[in-house]
């Protein structure tokens, strides 16, 4: 039995997940979404989508579960998430294989995604004993002013294909310790990863007699995402994906005065100054540009090089690209797997034509590769751009790196900021002033600004997200949890008088 079959078996996934209720999972009776591996084009299995009626029932079950879950003390909610973290440790390898095979990222990155889930579980467990509010000095005698954080309600989570499990964990584990049930609509391109995660969680819920409605799954296409956006029973929708999707979801949720966390596309630049440790910069830029075949929101898409090191650095970069191995993502000697599907290949090939039309010059011209296990393998490209062009302002979800030249740091930062997206950015320099300037208020306008570390590969401890068209959301670490709770300000008078704020007199 090959690795994939044995992973599917360990995860309890039969070749075709059609209908039925398995553990806490909920599968619909709607159309079958067939999942194809981009690695070899083979069908892995089908998952039935939910119908409208089934969706309505799922959200009702989450609402019902909310009445129970919000009363469970937060540290006890954390205990459930702790056990989920333990279960994920147990299934790390088979789930890592499934992520790699269904999404196409290399096995090491598949394992990394599951590790990110485990890290998020650990973080959420700690958080479950915190969730602290403030006590504020009151202007009135014998008064206490304070803030508390209460659970918000069921949260809709819409996720993208490129992080089929980790992005869910950023949201779901934090939401769960905050007291919010979740309704997960995974990408229709990676439904089996979602089913596998749902089963792992379902077993933990069952062992602890937690109602299934706390973690629910609603597999389906974009219409399920639309139902979530329009559903007033979901006070918060966290949506990860393209800017196009975020604009629609953002407007729909805003129309019903709901809240959103939007994690949308990036167009991330790395600046290399004459003071950079070039070997370090080179490693970070290559991982950033070609890792996950350029299908990360934080992928390095633009390289901004100082004129003094321009030729030298490009020479090293091109040499290093020659060493990259492209192939089956489960082959552990490979650095780059396939793109997700034919549409993604077409978008890449069209972008290469556009680069040519928009004054770009290829230093390395990639394209579709022949004689690979599927038609979705592409080789990476590097294009020199004389200036910012419409194509360099777009996110092409593929291994396409633009190179630009700069003369002074202000100009480099202007280039960094001159795109509609604002997710990640990096500077490579051993010069203190340059580094501080880059992360100062006049520097990078992105949600993530790194010094001597690449644009991709964030840790979960920090708040993750970006500005401008990236949507402004923050997820994972730091105080991102506050978005999943409602703040309540309490004024408590423990005296016998009724002094009014601002010294107002109202005697009668
Ligand atoms: P996508 O926008 O095509 O789909 C994302 C999800 O949204 C899917 O579940 C999809 O079914 C759903 N969806 C699509 N249209 C919808 C609509 N009108 N209403 C509601 N839901 C809808 O994105 P994708 O191709 O899966 O993912 C790639 C994109 O995600 C890239 O732009 C990438 O930068 C972005 N991304 C961002 C982050 C981040 O944290 N900022 C993380 C990962 C991916």
C-alpha cells in the first residue's frame, strides 16, 4: 500500500466520503465535490456538499451549542482544545501527507501546517486562562469601571486552498476557547483535509461529551460562503482568500452590520541593501519566492535590489534557482510541487505574456513542464521590470518573481508600498539605521515587516494579517482573540450616593 493510501486509512477516510454522519462531521446530500490531487491528477475521493436546508440546520446546531459552550469555563474549553492538540500530534504524519497530496505543497510544508495547528492549540490553551479585561480608574467615588470579554456567538470560517488546515486552526482554536462555536466552509479544492480534521476533532468531542455543534463543517462551493456572509446568525465571519472574494464577503457582512476578519491577497516585496548579508538574503528570498510553488499569501513576489549589488546578487540568485528540484511533493528531495490546478497554470502562463507586453525582461522564463506526473507542474520565472507596471501590482499566485532596481532607501520603500496589497515585507541589511527606518512609521506599510527574515513563514505568536486590499484582519497570536469576543464595559457603584459622570447635577 502506498503512503497516501495508508495515510487515508489511518485518518479513517474511505475512498469516497459520500453522505452519513461520522463523529462530529456533517456531510451533506448535495452534489459530490471530487478532490483531485495536483501531484498526479488522480481523484482522491468525493465529499458531498451541504444543501441549503442542511446548511441552515448546521448553523442552528452551532447556535444551540453556543448556549451550552459559553457557560463552560474558558479553561475547560481550553482543555478540549488541549486534547485536540494531542490528537493532532498523533495524526501529524498522515495529515501532513494528505495536506501535501491534496494541495500539492511539499511534504515538509504539509507537516509544517499540521505543526502550526498544534502550535495554535497550545497557544489557545494558554489563552484560555487569560482573556483578561481591564480595570479603569473611575472619576466617581465608590465606583469601579471595568471591561470584560464575553463570547460572541457562532463564527463562520471561510478558508482558502493554499493553507487547507492551518488557517482553520488560527481561527477555530481561538474562537473555541473564547466560547464561540465555529462553522467551517473549507475550500472546495481541498475538502478531504477538512473532513480529516473534522474527524480528529469529532473523536475528541465525543470522548468529552461535547455537543457536535461546537465545531461544525459545511463543505461546499462559493454559494456556501455566500450563505455564511448573509447569515445574521453568524455575528463574525473570518474569510481567507482572494481580494475578489473578500470584497464580496466584506460588503455582504457589512450590509447586515456583522463583523469580518479578512485575510486576503498579498504582493510582498523584499529589499536587499548594499549592507545585506547576501547569503542569508538569498536563502530567505528563494524560500519566499518558490516555496509552496509561489502559492502563499506571503510569497515574495517583488525583489527590490540596490543598484550597487544588483548584478552580483542576481547572478547568485539565478545560480541558486538552477539547483531547485521540481517534482512530486511527497518526494522528499523536491523543493517545489505543482500548482493547484489547470486554471492556476493558465493564470501563470497569461501573466508571463503580460510581463512581456509590459516591458518586462525575463532573466529566467518558466512555463508548464513536460513529462511530469500531472500537467500542473511549472518552472519558476524571474522577470526584470524597469518600473512598477500594472502586472507587478497584481498577485499572480505562482512562482513569478519581479526584480527592480533602487538607488536610495526612500525610493525602495516607495516601491514596496506602491501596490494595493499590504501583507508582508522584508529588508535585508546589517545597517541599523536602514533596518529601523524600514519598520518606522515612514517605512513599510504592511501588516508584517521583517528584518533579515523573509516575507513568508510567520510564527503563530504574532498577530498575522495585512493592510489595504489585504483586508486589515488579524489572526493567530498576540491579542487577535479580541475579535472573537464582545467587549462589555461595566460601571459598578458600591456607594450609597449616585454621583453622575462629568459632574452633572440632576437633583429633584
Ligand atoms: P478564493 O478567494 O478563490 O477562495 C477562498 C474561499 O472563499 C473558498 O473557500 C471559496 O469557496 C470561498 N469563496 C469564493 N467566492 C466566494 C464568495 N463570493 N462568497 C463567499 N465565499 C467565497 O481563494 P483561493 O484561491 O482559495 O486562495 C488563494 C488566495 O487566498 C490568495 O489570494 C492568497 O493570497 C489568499 N490568502 C490569504 C491569506 C492571508 O492570511 N492573508 C492566507 C492564505 C491565502
